[in-house]
C-alpha cells in the first residue's frame, strides 16, 4: 500500500454491491443535540423521529415527502462533524470491498459496520431498506430553495490523492475534478441524495467532514439561517461558511438545489 493506504497499482480491480441509498449524519455533541436538532429540522423542513440508542443518541430527520436520508447523532467526545452511511443489499461484501481498498474496520455490529477510510474519515455500511425517493428541496418563505446534499471531506495534502481513489472505487460513482484545483467530486447516480466532495487543505491535519447545502440564493438562505441561530464564519468564491447554534461548521454553496451543479 502507498502512504495514504490506497491499494498498490498491481491490486486487482475491486468490485462489490451497488450503493442503493445514502444517509448523511449530523454529528453534534450530545449535550447540545436538542438545540442542534431544532436548527437542522428548521433548515431542512423536516420533523424528528423517536430517539434511538442506549442514550437516545440517534434520531432521523423525516421529510414531508420522499425517503429520509438525514440523521443525527449525539457524540460524547469531540466537536462532532458529519459522516456518511452507505446502504447496500450485501453489507459484508461492501465491508470486504472497503477493507481491500485500504479502509479500517472500527466496529462490526453484525448487520452493519463502522469503518474508517484510509485517510481517517469514519463511515458506515448499512442494509438497504428499499429507499428510492429523493425528498423535494426545502423552500423558504421568500421562495428561495436549498437542499442538504453534500458531505465535504476535508483532507490534508498527504492523504488527498489516496482518498480520491478510495471513495471513487468504493462507491463506483463518477469521479471527476472539482471547479477549483483543491476539490474533487464523487458524484452519485441520479436519484441518490448525497454527493461526496473531497477538499485538499493547505496544511497537514486530521481528516474531518462537514455538511454543504446547495442554495438558489446563498445570501437569502444565510439570512434565514442566522435568524435561526447560525453565525457567519467566512466567505469563499461560491460559498459561505457557517456555524450552527452549537458550533458545528457547514457551508452554503451557490449550486442548483435540484441538480447539485454549479450554475
């Protein structure tokens, strides 16, 4: 294996089950989970399921239409962030595929598993339960729309290349350069609700992930989010960096909420 944990060049192609659905987790400190849930249900136009887990740490954000794909988790250590769950018909096959590509197994729960990418990003392999209907976009009172549709994995330069190979091979999705040199997009087939954006940072630091929303009008959505308790951290070429009411970082991006593409 090379430095980032990706397979060596003579490793045979890895094949496995297709990803049938994706869930994205909003990971926030357990002490502030209630406040975080109030915010994220408001900005996604969802309502909460019942709490699950030994400490009530898991919950699903239920959309008005279509199948749920956003969940939240209260974490006991650290600031939280985001992670993906890949839903497949054959979980052991996906786990084997991930391990062959350089991932590490964190916990095997039998029906589902927690893994870590070669660069250190946690993700889960879970059973597919027939989900297929992508929920509609979230519409604000002013008519602007948004959609939580992307997990951005923030990577040190030393692991960026290995991660682009890993996520493209693991999912089998289209893998292509982003609009700027520091980005690489792993784009799912039409109908799946979450994309993966890999971002190469300027310094060596541990891998982390944050959420991105596609917005028809970034400034209007920003104002609405601030009214709900978020704060603006900074601005980039096509995005605005935000913090939710419990400190979780996320971005509002100027992409089409229906397609995820830049205008």
